[in-house]
C-alpha cells in the first residue's frame, strides 16, 4: 500500500484478506506448524522457502503487523520483538560484535543508556556518547575505526531533545555505518526518519502504537537503503557466510532490502527468543488502526499543558519542542511540523521536594512508569526510570533530579490543566 496515505495505511496495511478469509488479522495461537514432508520443512530451515515452523522465530500474526509498520515507516522489511528494549538490542547487536564500537546520543531513554553503556559493554561493545546538540566536528571526532553504528531517538525520553537526523545520518554515512533511530515518541504519524537519512528505525510499540497500555512489544524496520556489501569489511555478519545457518551470506541472498531483518530473525531471534506473542501483536494492530486519530489529540493536549506550565509562577522551566522559544523549536519545525507527541517535561522552582508534593496531589494523572498511552500519567525519572544514573549522568542525559515528565493522554485538555493546577496549589 505504498501509494496510499498514512491514515489508510494505519487501518489497512499489512493484512489483506482473500475471498472468505477473516476480515480481522487472525491470531495464530500455535507454537508449531505442520508439514507433509521433511523436505518441505528442510527448505524452511535452509531459507529456500517462505513459511513458518516455530513461533519463537516467526508467526503469521506478527508478520502481518510488522508489514503494516514497515509500510507506515516506508521501509522494506520489519520484525516484531517482545519489547522496545529487545528491539534496540537486536538492532545494534545484529551488526556489532565483541570489540566493536557505537556512537550514540547521550540524550536517550535511561533503560537504553544502561543497555548500551553497561550491559553491551560487558559483551565487549563500547560506546561514545555525544550531545544531540554537538557540532559536526564533535560528532565526527567520536567515531573510531571499529565504529559500526550510530544511535539516537527522534524525541528523547524524557529529556524531549529532538535529534537532528540529517546531521547524524551524514556523519554515519561518512564513516560507512548506518544510523539507527528510535522513533517511539514521534511515531510515523509525525516523523518518518527514513525520509531524512536514517537506515534502521526501532519502536517500543508498547507506547503510542499500542496506545492503551495493554501489550508490551517492540519493532525493528529496515529502510532497505544501506548498502552492506559496499562496506563488507565492517559487517562480516551480513557479508560473509554464516556458519550457524548453512553458510548463508545474508547480504548476497536477500540484498540490501532484506538482509538486515532476515539475519536478525534467523540468527538473533533464533538464539535469544525475544519474540512478541501473537496475542500482543493482535492487540498492537488494534492500536495501530487508530494511531492517526489519537496522535493529533495527544499533541493538542501536550501543547495546551506546556503553554499552561510555561506561564505558571511555580514552574522553573518547560521542555516541549512545540513552544516557540524552546531550544528545539526550530529543529522540530523541520522534522515534526505537524506536532511532536503528548509528553511534556518540566521542573519546579522548589526542586525535588516540590515535585514529590505535586505528584502526590494529582487526581486525574496517575504516577506510573509507563508513558504515551490514552490515559495521562506522570513520573519523576530520577527516582524511577533513570535511578541507575548518577547526578552527572542525569544532567548529561537532560533529566535533572527535579524534572517531572507528564504524558498527556487523550482526555479533555481543560480537565488535564485543572488537575495540574490544583496539584501545583499544594506547593
């Protein structure tokens, strides 16, 4: 459905039933699949035929939904994972080996920061973190001969910095490596990173894509644009025979349009098994069908709340790229002209103690670790999602101790502002 508009893709892409087939995406709730002969199954294991043999690797329900997300992002192939964290890990580990290096924006989700800086470091994969506001010279200086990928978030969680995708893509391609962008907060409704030079896109589908806090999941989408064979020396996993899979060379067999996802499925999903359940894929698809309707309301509410907070005497600062004068307003107008997301972060003049009083007195907004669904929720990242960071790391990531993140749902904006106002009155 590449030629259809985004609204239509949200509803119809990925699954097109034939005559007499289910209108809704079917839930294939089976771990295994039956074949008539060993030869038929052998062709699947050799990647000589398409089909399914074990849901730990692939499932038809998942593939229908992954195809929809690929179409929405403008990619050539996609896969679902058990979480957004798994998606980011797979996307990086698919091209990074022990001894390799990553360049990443310092302003990323705390869980992803920990994944890259601590867990993957134990695997021998090191990372240099750079400010999203770095100069081109500073960005290029971060690369090393063993750099294999650049990573950033379209809109950082919870700092709400906006990535200059073209700048990071230019640097990545200048050094012969792909740019991987987590597009969770913007969603393809408000930004399609491939159009600005990104090569791989990831999502925590748990957030806006699901939209209801009902199903945990992640997704990886390949643009099909990065030429792996042109940089074969950097990516032996894609460009040399895989001894664990019958000597297949993924970049030769599947081309640049399919090599990345096929390797990620046949190798990483096979070994780690971080698959999204068919039930969760089904729920995710229900969320995708209304994503184009919900995102404008999230943005409308986020803008209204940000404007209210900006003018409140007890608020020290507000981070929201839709506010004229915000540090990222101009870059957001370039990449996110139709709105960013419903997440607003702000700090109170009386610091951490005031933040605790404020959150205790919210009536409508719930204190949750979640974000980006239909119901408004609130969080102090320093004591929750980012608590593994020290004060210096918190500051570098743009999440100082007094920062409050509020995720505006799709309720009435006047009710949200009233709830925030009455909670501020207790300070």
